[in-house]
């Protein structure tokens, strides 16, 4: 197309990512708060400032940080034909869940994503994927992205931002902030999502780790929270 830039062509090529990572894609992401519901209940998240700080910590030290590293490694295994390594990576991704609800969060979304994308967006990598059990969400999305030839960096940025957008949406539904404040937070955290994508693109499994203990504890507390809107 006349006047189309290389960057524009790349963006169009990865356009399905916007569908796969949108709230409309049938993975049930709207049902999970990643323990934000407990954080709101106990007062750790009380307004936009505390939510922004909580989410920034997750990007730098929590599960989203590790999920992006796992995503990048899974993408590379698909590219390089490392089927056995991919299965081991998936086992590791599931094992890293620190609570029953985090385990449910990653496998329920991973399995649902895989089912939906295979039906509507088939490719060889998805056809050849032969796991005996559950699939972790970052691994499932990475396999689809790599199988369709989507660039790793763009895929990582979209994945990280979608994770954070879902958590902001959960916080808005829980009531400590409104829609406009939620959008302000997403704008403020977008550079942090890009920074995480930049880090994860070059990271190895040795870089896995975390220190978001309050979030992990919240996921345990949420299991017995008396009144709940979310599954995690």
C-alpha cells in the first residue's frame, strides 16, 4: 500500500493479537482479579495511587514479570522446534503458581485460549502442540503468537498490557476508583509494560523470580474471603 511504513505493516501483521488479548476473547479473564479483590477488602488498594503502585510492583517483581519471561522462552522454543523443552517449560509455568487460585487462573485461561485459538486461528504450531494436561496461559498465547509469525517484542508488549488492563478493570468493578482514573493508570503503566517486554525479550529462565509477597499472600487469603466477585 502506497505510503505504508514498515512499522505500520508490522502492526497490521500482529493485528490478531488485539483480538486474542481483548476482553471479548473467550478465556474468562474478566472472572479473575489476581488477588486484587482481597487487596481492596483489606485496604491495601484504596484508590488510584495505591492501585498503580501495586500493579507497578507486579510488573517488576510479581507474576506478570515471570509470565513475560516464560512467554518469551516459549516463543523461542516454538521458533526453534524445541518440543520437549516447551513441555518442560509449561510444567514449570504451572508449578510457579503460589496458590490454588493462581493455579486455576493460569490453567483455566490457558486451556480456554488454546481451545478458542485452535478453532478460529489454526496454525501448524497449534496443531503440533501435544501436551498431556493443562497449558499455562503465557505458554498458550506464546505458542499461537510464534506459530503465526508474530514478532516477539510486539507480542510481549501486547501481552503485558493486556494483563494489567484486566487487573485495572477488576479494580474499577470493585469500586475504589472510576473509569477515568483507571485509564490514567493504564497510561502511566504503559511504559513499564514496554520496559518489561524489553527485559523479557532478552531474558532467560535464570531471570525468573519474584518478591511480590503481599500479592502472593493476598491470593491465599482470597481463597477463604467471605464475599467474592472474582475467582482469584
